[in-house]
C-alpha cells in the first residue's frame, strides 16, 4: 500500500473509533431514556440496555468484519474486548475507586460468565466455528435473556436495580429526543463500524500484521471505550454494582451474541493462536476475576491492589502481542 492510502486508512481507523465511541454513548443514553419513558423496569434497563448495549460496537464491528471476509478480526475483537474489559477497564476502575459488590444479580452473573466462557471454549476447540456452533451460542444467549426477564418478574429488592433507577432519575430526555438519539446513535454506529473495519484491515495488510492481532489490540480497545467511560462514571457516583455489572454483561454479550452473530454470517476458522494464547488468557482472567472478587476472605470487593494486578496482566499480554508481531514482521 502506498503512503497516501495508508494515511487514509489510519484516518479512517481513528475517525471510526472516535465516532463509534460517541455514537455508542448516544445510543445507550437514548435507548435507556426511551425504555424508562415506556415503563421498562430499572433492572431490565440495567441488564439489557446498559449492560449489553455498551457491546453494540463489538457486535456491529464483528458483523461487518465477517461480512467483509475478515473472521479473524471478528473473533479477535470479541475475545480481545473481553480481555480488555476485565484486565484494563476493571483494573483502571478499581485503581480509581475500589469496587464493592452488593447486588445478588451481579454476584450470580459471575459464575454464569464462567460457565459461558467454558462453553465457548468447547465451541472453538475443534478449530472451526460452524453455523451450528454459532446457533448454539445464540440459543444460550436467548436463554440468558429469558433469565433476565425472570429475574425482573421476581421483583426482589436489589442494589443493582436501585443504582440504575437513581441513574435514570437524572435523565431529562423527552420521548422525541430519546428516539432521535437512539436512531442517530445506531446509524452512526453502523457507519463508523464499517469505516473502522476497512481502515483496520488496510493497515494490517500494509504492515503485514494479522487481522487477529489488530482485532485483539486496536479494535478491541476502541470498541471497549464505552465500557470504560460507563464504569468510571459509575464508580465516581459510588454505583459499584453498575460498574462491575456493566463489564459482566458486556463479556456475556461478546462471548455469545457477538461471536454467534459473526459465525452465523460467515463460519469462522479459529486461528491456532486463539486456541493456545487468546482464549486461555480470556478464560484465566475470567476465573481470576471471580477469585479476586468472591474467592478470598474480603468477599465482594475489587481493591486497588487487585486492580493493579489486573492492569499488570493487561500490560504483559499486550506487550507479548507486540513482541510476537514485531518478531514475525522481522
């Protein structure tokens, strides 16, 4: 690729990321306000819109990557976002303000995420993610949606629902403005995602870097920025259950819906590096998070020291990817 084209690709990648983050924020705010106006309970808004809605960028980016024949980018984006969410975002968030967990819903989501991660490992173990595998991931996701509605129907008091209700009480959007930002946010998400995928693939081709590595690093970090903004804003307001619940919901969505939709569009050949490096890192981080929050004596809290440990893992993993990439390029 000549210099003008790679400069255009870099501009497309940067502009796509900026618009993606901004439009994701507008989409989630508009959708949450609209749901509140139409009477959706706070628990459902928190779990379906705030938790899963922040992963819409990953879903659209991975769908476009699959459509454009870049399945490695789709899978790298999903698994890389999960790694980024736990190691970088929760690490940074806990350093800013230790995260206390009081919600029974959030506590229950953690073992569910462990189980879903194990199931995803079985799905990709053969080295291929067929449309049948993708359908199974989507069926499990649909089951989780049913569980979410069931939890809401129980109407038991929960600190997560209380925090979401308090957050929504500050929204002054009218129905028309909420609908406007929901639609505009979604349209810009689609446009920016397509731009981002094109730029990422062009840069990877020009530099001789695999689409998988680009997906695991630049694209995963970019699509995870809405989760970072949401979690930091939540802990600043002492909404600790939202901060952790947002990440758990996002990782559930990435593992099941994002990979499932990409695989349904185009069956994925799972790169060997995913099986030997990236999936084990994602699964180990998920287990580590469970142990750090619930497995030791100070249950229900992610302290600054634990946040520093998670952040160190992210730095080490990213440094390893850079070293491997430079070695292969050389």
